[in-house]
């Protein structure tokens, strides 16, 4: 596939939705897998929906995910400008060309007239009122300064077909196509028109987008034909679905959880894990490989792996991916994310470096740290039945004895570290002919005040430090 060019053309209307990110990723991978070019274009012609700062969010997201564009805002290139509101004269010029060739026309209908065509549910379409105005009438209206839009003139009969790379041939009867607006009364173009002009002028060979555009694309094909331009290849991606707590599947939305890239990052998901997981939502590699670097995705991606079936965004699967990525993080990179959270939560006497180390393989997202360390931040409410453990054959009575006997030994320890404490308790277990597991259970429950902990008894004592550990053991003895 020679000289392949793809683009990502988002509207700056807020955060980057997961579906948009997948479109950007697939578009990027399609180009890069063939040694082609990837363009970023900002489609901001719907001025009502613009959100300030959203373009920066888009650019920042692409940077964080490693999707680097060859042309676009901040990078430049031969096809700029790359923000549509800076290209208005271009759209006007090309719309006028279609008016001259008879493929478009001026429409002077007022909003009141258009509203009158709608039924009680607000549904109704344009009736072609201005399709066949005489040149004399058009000139008079223009001379009087009447507001107008420019509409695309759809064929009255026949059908329009195109071949989608995923879904195959798609055909629409032309009678179903409305004469859509190309240029609005304020001079701004509609998406339906300007993206076609831009894709042609920027040399885009493959248009990758969501399958909600499957049935709109014949309109765009007719525009290409009207200009005498070669149509691009179309690649429509399957729907992204979400699963709720009851297992019901519907179009991915906020009720399923975080649906923007930034929300996921804020929840402690790693960009590399998000990208890896999203890559597999609608695309299947040729083998069973699940973990991919961006370079590996570029090397393996192909259109033949795309599915027609909707893909379900599964938060459990994403968590699993993320946990594997966190485990592989070098200590320095992991600590850079974990330590600020622990520093904010934990009292000064806590050994947060040791605590971070214990959590490294036990979290699936950094947002879980807050919950995982509640037993460190607070002395939790507990009942004595926590000391009962069948495997270690412990009872509250036995645990009280263990705590009373080990307390003076622990008070005498000078080097308060895991190895020293572990050796001391092992020796105590041997001397008293008790199971080492029973000894460790008694102390771990006394200190943590819960049964499941990241790390064992002596590791936790190193986290708490001598004073806090001794104090918690004394409290436990008093309670027992």
C-alpha cells in the first residue's frame, strides 16, 4: 500500500472519549504499519459545542499515548492550517464550485419555514423548496442580502454504493438522502461537507471512523464524485459497548464508569496499559499475544484483524492489564507515582518506601492505594474472632499469650528491620514449640487489625516502626 495517509479529526468538545482514542489509535497504526503518514486535524466548525482547552487535551492525550502525528497543530506540514475554523475561505471556494456545476444550490428558507415542516415530535426533513429557484430569483435574493445556506443537491433516483474495508458493500437509495447543508448561514461549513474537502486536499487515502457514519458515507461519496475526485478507502470501526454491574451490555457511556482517557489516568491507569487494551477492542492479532508495545502494534496491525461485531469495554480486563503493567514498572517509575499518594495519606513515622514496595505487586490501579492503606492510616475497629485461624490453629486465647510473650522480646530489639524481626520471631516459635505461622498470624492481626494485608507480620512492623508497632501490640493485649 503505497503512500498511505490517514487522519484523526476530533471535535474539541471536552475530554478524549475512549472511542475517539481507539479511532485515533487504529488510524495511526494503519498508517504506520504501512510506513505511511498520520495527520491530526481539529474539526471546530460546530462553534456552539466548543470547549475551551479541549484542543490542548487532545494534543496532550496523543502525546501521553505515544500517538505522534506527522502533520497537524504545533507540528505544521504542507497541508495547513490544521484547524478548520482557520480554513473557512477554502470551504466557501469549494462550495461555490459545486453551485456552479449544479451539484449544490442556495437555500433561502427561514428557520420558521423549516420548523413548520416538522411533526409534533420535532421530526421532519427539508422538502427541496429552493432546489429549482430561477437564476433571477437567486440573484434578487442575494442582492437583497437574504440569509442563505448552501445545500448539496442529491440525485432524485438510483442508489449510491461504496465498499467499506470492514463491512463490505454498503448501498443507500438516493431517495433516502436529504439535501444536506454544506455551508451554514453564518459562513461556517458543516462536518458533512468540510471533512470531505479537507480529506481530499490533505491527500487522505484511508478514512477511519466509528460505524455510526456507515450510512452517511454515500453522501460523502457523492461529493467526491461531484468534484471528480478519487474516493478514499473507508474503514468503519465496530461499536464500543459497556457492561453494567448486572452484566447488561449497551453503548459505552458514563454510567459504565470512566469513559475518558483522562479519567482513567486520574484513576491510576497507565497510558501504555490503556493503549494496549484499547488496541484489542475490535482488532485481533494473528496469534495469541496480548501484550504489545506501540512498536509491536505498528508491526502487527492490519485491517484483516478488524471485527464487525461490537466490542465490549471490560473494566475488569483493563484492571488486569494495568496490574501487569504496574508489576513491570521499574521501582523508580513506580515510586514516582506511589510515593506522593502515600506521603499525602500516611503519618510521618510510617516507612512509606517499604509500604510502597509491599503494594507494588498488589494493586491493579494507583487509585487502589488509598483503600489498601486504610489500616495504616487508622487503627481499624476489630473483633477478637479475627485471631481465629484454622490453618494456623490459632484462637484469641493463644494469640493473647503469644503477644504477651513476644512483647518484651520486641521491646528489646535495636535494629528494627524485617530480617531481624523475622529471625527473632522464628526463634521464639522454635523455643516455645509453636507454629511459626501461628506466631506471625497473632502479631500481624494485632498490628494491622485486619486479616488480609500487603506483606507479612515483620514486613508490616518495619512499615509501622518500633513505637507504633509496640503500641498496637499493647492495645491488642488490652483488648484481648
